[in-house]
């Protein structure tokens, strides 16, 4: 089969698989989040944690619970990393230095999984399994809980309560993430991903050289790494490593797993809102942006051979695994940057300026197409709120979305949400570019070097976690700044989304009439897509002009 | 009351087109508004002003044509924004001045110890400003009414042209729903005693002046929400521009302050930011031009959101009176004979119903009016509450003929009393008319010839019905397309109500409605999330007017009603609610359209400015110079000049409002997206290119 045919085929299989799981998974999530009886094991957990599972929380209480939980997660992970040399299964690895421990703790608790370290040398097996992997589960659940609270804001009326964080978290982990991760891990093991508790295995090669073969509980971590849109690799090479991602099949499975939950969540939104068409519109916008990005990136990689290595090889294969080739690498790269996953199977740094720029642009969209687990849905819903506001004015009414009016209060929270990430990205990059020491961390000169810094800050602020490579980011400055940016980039938007949810939940919905802006039609999908693209393009155009555009245009 | 559709609009200012004199007149005001203490209320334009100050300082330190040109146009941008607001306010100011002229000091004739019917009141002369609520004053023909109040004694014709612009006098009388008088209006005839209800300085005219002048202007909820969005976009662009400098330094193309400020001003939504206040003021002004006074901008906005419209049947949906629609003879009687009899019996009937019978007879059966001479010995019998019928007695050859028309029971009894035996057919016809919501009038005839027993019989029935005003069905259809439900309120029985509701095409009706039912209906609608609008004039409408989200009080109504509503219609035309809703919608659409336009504009400006800034170090970026602008300086100047001129160009649109045609939301949106979204995307490409073609010849900008 030709590369082109295989490329089209894998994209078709991926889309078909996602379409198949859209309804069952979305409906399952709706049932999990929609209430219903507690499981016995859940009740035991609630008793142990001292949680009253039957209370409903007002949004500030929900937020406090979430922040407390995340703060404990960060502190726990930090202590774990600092003390790992005294714990079992550490493979004799040293304690992690404070700045790197902070960066990593912030990174995993915020679902970013930015890694300023190499998986082979820094964390031992226990930290991987009991520290990082646990955060992979709960940080994904936290994002989905926030999405659930926002949906409740739309569907509830005249209440300030948006659900119970502890039950949301517990249910999402126990009823969604654990079963799916278990299933995926078994599939991955069957497809060749390693799973053991070995340390590095020293072997002598036929040629007489020495080689160290790493081992570890890789498949179990790989499953939740992609399923929870985390992206932190067991090994430094992440999904380019043959033990994490051995074949084209596992590659496709991993792409599917990172997309499956964010893609299904609009169904949950439609189901809980009582109108599936609302979900279709959202997922259509996500699909449109995703398909466009895939097409542009793949076309750039196929037809715009630009680097000397590319010219020598006849194709842009530098930094890409030959077992994946251009099609599978581009598909993975776009999916991982659009989902806030951040796992990588190729070096985005080595892409064409257009392709690399697309991965950067994909993150700048704000992780909404389809975005991270939960964060994708709440991100696109906030943008939908902004779209409804502007479009709603144009039909001559105080704008309303799903019957909820968008007044000053709602617009305040939506605007603050809109403002946060660009402020973090641009301020962070501006600071890095202003300090000569931080500029020195770039390994490339000119626009490409600038893209590396811009990419790092964009990845951190959007909680993506992928790296452009080429930037020596394990310095005290970058560890600290990126750690802070990740925390702010995660929790400030969460504050605004929960406040928005509370404000929406307090309203009495307005009846739908012929004068109401319809938000379930292709017209609205087109409008939302336009608003997303224009807002992002206007915000980042100057920065992009000096990075990928300056590099790519001749 | 002015005829509904023909109501003159004396205050209407010249259409949308901007009059250069108006601009010149408002210019000093625009300069006065440069005061930063006033500017900070408008965050977008405040940023432009700060930017202009910065570039001024920078141009002083490093003078040159380019920095000074940019600085000049930045200041002009701010001035143009202020000009938009000043022009909008200017229209109101002219009106306020006219109103002030009517506020000449009046001497009031205060009555101390006035009591209804009492004659022992002491009269004294006090200045009009010395009146307090509860005082009684007497006003006679030729005098100005010294303050707002209710007539408590007498009836007078009053010239209210000072506030309504309508020169025909109106009747004001004690009691009932036409008792309110306004200070500054003139009594033309008779003598009335008025109880003052407003403190000096808080009278209707005072409030009107404050409203049209915009003195009491506050930001409306939607304006606040939009301002939040615009402010946050401004902050995003501020960050984008400020952080651009370190990027530029790294790229080896450090930017002068002037260029960075120019980029910022080009990006922030100045078009909508500049026109936002003017749009709001102009919206209120459009209401004033239609002789409606909104007590707050909030009320105008709420009007655009209305889901449910409550309309009184009588006077709003139907003409005030019932009219004859058909003559229905009993078997054996010729319809022409019935029409003739009905006509004769109504000749002296001056009630609107009576006149309508004559009109119908004339139109359908060509019966002409007969002069008195033609009718021998005619003796007209007027309607009384006891007899409940009216008619005529005539001489006929060898006898006398009596014709009566009136309520079915009354006429039937009269026929029976004269020995007639009305058949059951009459009863059927009468019931049929009642069932269809009409009013039956039975026509009976008794002929006496000599000593013979009189010939008494029923000739037939006149079908009177409520006549729905012309065009109402269309209007309700339009409202339905806008998503607004209409509910007719009537005191009629449900049967009648249903028939009229069907004919008029309203969505629902409330029959046998008492004032408290109206209140309950409003509450019920509001519970379900709907916004309710209604009109009212009577004192018993006041609670409902206050409860409704948009309550339009008729100027002819009581002062209680005018206090309770949040709008007053000076023409007292209840159907104007529909126009008010349209103006409310138009206001929001104008804001949305210009916001979209403003944001879409940015795309072209980026393509002008970014290549100009960086093509020197990254020549590839010159490919983004899609417009092929002449040079970096001419490109940036063109963008800034366009940005400033578009504000002036759009002032007329902001004042006039975006054209609004009632249609579904999806249709409206499609039209406005194409016009203002796509237009906003394309127009600046053309505009900037054209400006560049000219500016490239300016020395120093080449």
C-alpha cells in the first residue's frame, strides 16, 4: 500500500472509530455525571475521606474543594520527587532538585505533563506509578469535573449549586478512566508495549558494544497518558520510543485514545442539555478545526521540504520515526497539540516552518478542538458564549445561550477566561526574550529559536506539555516560570469557568422563540469556528509573524 | 388623541444623513470631552488617548513628518469618537432647549382649603416653583398650568403642543382616566382645579429635559456587558503589542514607540468603542422622535427582549366601537326592506353604532340619506337605558309605522306587546351572532292602520361586530416572526374574545379580565422567564405597568399610570408598542453589527502594519503585504487614517441604527454577518489601499 493510501486509510479508520464511540461514551459520561445511586466502593471512599456525597455544592465551595485537592496533589508529588531516593523501587535514582520537582509536580497536577527531565534517568518506578500515573488519572478527572459543573450551570435553574466535586471526581475515576485505562493497557500490551518492573537491562550486542535496555510499567502508564490527555512519557522520547509506541497500530490506538474522551464530551453536553443537536454543533466545530489542521500540517510536511536534511533525504523525515513516516507523525502531532495531550511521536522542532507553526497554532486555539479531557469542552463552551454574545446582539436581543442570558456578569467571567492564556503566553515569552540568560537557552538562532521559546510558553499556559525540543528548559528560571505558568494556566480558567457556571445556574431560562438565536444549526457552527480562528489569529499574529511566518515565508 | 397612524412627528429630526453644520456645532463639545476624567468611562478610547499623549511626547523628542502625522491622526481618532457622542447628544440638546422655553416662570393661583364641592377656598398667588404636592391650584382659559397634577374639578380643553407637538387641543377632566395635566401646557377653555402631584424640579418637563439631554444617562446592562468584552479585547491587544517589543528586539527590528502605539490603536476595537455611547443616545432619541419618552436606557433594551406583548382589545386591536357588518332578515322579509328599516331607525342615532348602520345601508344597498322633508311626520325615539332601543315613528298612507332597533329582548318584548309573534328563527340568528362574538341588534316594525289590530313583527337582525383595525393581522404576523407572542386583554366574554382573537391573529387572549387578572398573567409569564410589555392608561393599570418589564403609559392617562410605567407615549397610541420593540432590537443589532465590523477590520490592519514593521529584517514577511502598500510609513499611516475616518463614516449609521426588518433570528443573523462581518473584512483592504495610493505622495511618508 502506498504511503498516501495508508495515510488516508488510517485517518478514515480513526474518524470512524471516534464516530462509533461518540454516542456510547458520551451517554455513559452523561449517566455518570447525571446523578444516580452511589457504588458501595464509592461510599467507602467517601466515608474514609469524610465527604458527604449527597450535598450539592455552590460554585465557590466546588472551587475550594477542587483547589484544595489540587494543592494537596502538587505538595504530595513535590515531596515524593524530593524524597524518592529513600523510597523503594527508585532504581537507585537521586532525589529530584527543588526547581525540577516543583516544575514536575505543577506539570502533572495541571494535566500538562511538561517534562523538563528525561524519564530514563530521573523518576524511579514508584514515582512513575504512585505519583505521576495517579495524577494522570485525577488531573484528567478534575478537568472533566469542571466541564460537568459548567454543563450543570446551563441546565439547572435558580440555584447556585453546580454539583459535588468529590463525587464527580470519584465517579469519573472509578467509572470512566480506570476501566478504560485498564482495557487500553491490555490492548497496548497485546500490541507490543512493554510492562514490567525491571530496571535498565545491560546487554552486549553482537558487535560487542554495551547497551542498556530500559524496562518498567510502561503500558499501564501509556494508556492513561493518552486517555487522560496527559502526555507525560515514561521515556524521554515519549511516544517515539519503541517500547512506548512500537508500531503503526499502537500509534493509531494512541491517537484514538487521546481524542476519544474530548470528542465524546459534547455528546454528554447535548444529552444533559436535553438537545443532542447542541452537542453535534460543538463536535462539528472541533472536527472542522482538527481536520483543517491535520490537512495543513500533512500537506506542509509532504510538499514543503525545507531543511537541508529534508533535501538530502528527499522528504521531511528528520525528527520523525521511519516506522511512522510523515502521515502518521503529522496526524499524531496535530492530535496531540489540539488535545492538550502533549505526547509526541516526532520532534516538532524539525517540522517544516508551516507544519511546526501549525502545531503551535493548534495549541494557541486554546485546546478546544477537541481539547483536553474536560478542558476542551469548557474551553469551547466559553468561546461559544462569546460567539453567542456578539451574534445574539445582531439578532436584536440580549444574547442567550441555552436559555441563559449573557449579561455583564457572564461576560466578565468569559472575558477573563479569554484573556488569561494569551496573557500568560505573551508575557512569559516577552520576559524570556527580554533576559539574555534565558535567550541563551535556545539552541537555534533567529525565528526558529524564537519559536522554541514561544512554543514552550504556549505549551505550558495551555497545559499541553509537548515541547518543540531545541530549548534547554531544565534551568531554574524556566522550571519556575513554566511551573507558575502551568498552575495559572490551569486554575485561573477553572475559577472563571466555575464562576460562570454558578452565575448561569442561578438564572431562570428564557423561553425559546423564533427570535432566539439558534445554536443548533450549521450557521452557528460556522460562526463559532470563525470567532475561534479570528480571536486566536488576532491575538497571536505578531508573535507568529516573527516565528514560523518569518521562517517559512521567503 | 391623535389618529394612530397619522400621528404627526414634529420632533423628528432630519433623517440619518449627517449635516456638516451639526458636526461643526458639536465640535467644541467633542474637544471638551478630551478631559481624561470623562474619557476613562470609555476604556477603549481612553487607551487611544493615552497612546496619543505618548506619541506626542515621542514626536516632541524626535520630530519628523511620520511621528507628527500619526500623532495628529491619533488625536483625531479620539476627537471623532467624542464628536459621535456630541452629535448624538446635540440632537437632544436642541430639543431640551425647546422644552426649556416652555418652562417660563408661571404664577400659580393656589387654593387653600379647597374641598370637593366646597366654595370656601382662599385663593392666593404664588410662584409656580413654590408649589408642593397636594396643593390645589385653579387654572382658567388662557393660563399655563403651573405644575404636573390631576384635575380634581371641572373639564377643560388643553393645548399640550409644548410636549407632544400636537396642536389639536385635548380634553382633560376630573375623575376617570383623562385627568392628568402637565405643567407648562395651556388651558384653552373653561376652568379646572388641579391637585399638584410633582415637586418643582421633578415635573414631567424636567424629567423630559433631563432625558433628552442625556444628563441622567447610565450605562445599560447590555452596554456594560459589551464594554467588558471590548475592554478585555483591548487588554489582550495591549499585552500583544507590549510583549512584541522584546520579540522585535530579538529579531533585530526594535520598533519606535509611535509604531507600537499605532499598531495598538489599529487593533483595539476603536470603531465600536467610539460609537457605543452614540448608539445608545441615538436609540433613546429615536424613541423621542416617535414621541415616546423612555425613563431609562434599560427600558429601551428590555423592549428588544420582549417575549410577550399584552394588548388591550379596545382601541388597540379593534376600533373603539362596534360597527354594523350585515343585515340578516327573517324569512319572508326582503333584505332591502330590512336595510331600509334599519337605516330609517338610525337616522337620528348619533352613536357610532348608529352611524355605522347608516353607512352600511348606504354602501351595500345604495340607500341615500333622506332629508327631514322627505319623511312625513317623523318622530324620532331616542335610546334610553330603560327601553334599550331607539327608532322612529313615521306617517304612512292610512296609518303610522313604528320602527325600533335595539337589544334582542327589548325589541321582541315590544313586538309581543303589540300583538306580534316573533318566530324562533329570530332567536337562532341572534344566538348565532352572539356565538361568533358579535352583537345582535333586532329590528322590529309595528304598523297601525286605522282601527285594525296593529301588524307587529320582527324584520331581522343587524350584526354589529368589533372591527379589527386594518393591518393588525400583518403586524401580529410580523411580531410572531420576531418571536413575540401577543395576548389580547378584554373584558368581553370568552366567546366574543375568541372570535376577535382569531380575526386579529393574536396568539392568545385573556377574557373577562379584571385588573388583578392582568397582574397575575404578567407574573405567570415572567415566572416562565418571559419579558412582558404592555400599555395602560388607567389608575388601575398602574400595578401591572409597574410589574411589566416594559410598561408604556399613555400621556392621556392618569399620573399614577405615568409614574408606574417606564415609558410614556405622548401620542397615546397603544399600537406604538410594536415600534418600541423594533427600536429596542435595532439598538442591540447596531451594537452587534458594529462590534463585528470593528473586529473584522483588524485583519486588514494586521496585513498592513506587520509587514511594514518587520519586512526589513524578515524580507519574506513582505508577502503578507497583500495590498502592496507603498512603504512602511505610508502603510502604517494609511491604516491609522482609515481607522479614524471609518468612525466619522459610521456616525450616521450609529445615529440612524442598522436597518431592521422583522424576521427570524437565523435570517437576521445571516444578513448582518454578510453585511457587517464580511464587509468589515473586505472594506478596510480597499480603504487602506486607496489611502495609500494618495499618501505615498506626501513628502516624509514616502
